C-alpha cells in the first residue's frame, strides 16, 4: 500500500475541484462547457498538489455523479496524512502560560478531517489554534470579539462566511506589544472543510506569532 501523501488540505482541494465539475454537469447541457470545467479542474490540481498522482487525476477525469464523487473522496482517506493527535497534556504544555486552560473535547476530533485544531473558551473569549507538521506543533492564541459574527472573507480558508475578529498580541522589543487582527471563520469545522491551501494557513499562523 502507498504511504499517505496527501494533506487534509490537499483532499479538500480535490473535493472542491470535483464539486466544480459536478456543478457544471448539473447547470449546463453543453458538453463542451463540462469538458472545459473538467480540464481547468485538472490543471488546478496538477499545479497545486505537491504530489500529483496519476490515479487521482484519472478518477477526476471520469467522475460523473455525486455518489461516484463521494466514494472517490472517501477513498482518499487511505492516502491522507492525518493531523498527529495531541493529548490534553500536550496542549497544556503548548499553552503553559494559561493556568486555567480550557481544553477542547479531543475525543470528538476526527484527525483526518482537520488541517488545524482550534477551540474557543467562551468564558474568556480566547481562541486557541494549533498546527502540526511532521510531529511538531505550533501554538497560537488570540482573543475574539464576542459580538455576533459578520459576513466576510476568512484569513485562514479564504472563503466568504460568518467571521469574527481574531486578535493576537505579540511582544516585541522591550515593553512593546503589537496586535494583529484578522477576520476568521467563526465555525472551525466549516473552516477546516474549506482549507485547501495549507501554506496560506501556515502563513496566517506565522504572521501572528512574529
Ligand atoms: Zn475559514
């Protein structure tokens, strides 16, 4: 069996491209348009996936309906590199400055479905974000505005959705502090479903850590 080579974000990208083809098939009776959309989807996959696998491209070339698409996307699970599970203790270590850290329900997390782990402590309005790459974790903490979310573009997944303002405060030289504010999806699960560019997510975290 092939070793997993797709990130969760790669799988989301494939799913999004497949959905574009299905939408074209549903809305257009012109076969030429469907063929063109399919061609663009395949080009995008070849451009953006780090590892292009001919078997995957072949599947995208022949996908015809939503059941086929669903089975195909499900089949990608065996090639997916999951987020390496982190324990309660591991999280406490990552956020050791938070003496009363409120932990997420890790037992409900599907590690094969997330590009990043995030949760909100509604008591303090603190939002925690954790990334994992090759077993190394990166931790980011910010504060969100407790207002009702507004519609906007999420700085993590780049999709238009219900977002809230996330502010990370970074200590600079001496006593200088700098705050960075970004709108990000309020719904972490939905956001994870939309993350198809892992580098963008990494950039977001890196920008707020500096
Ligand atoms: Zn998002």
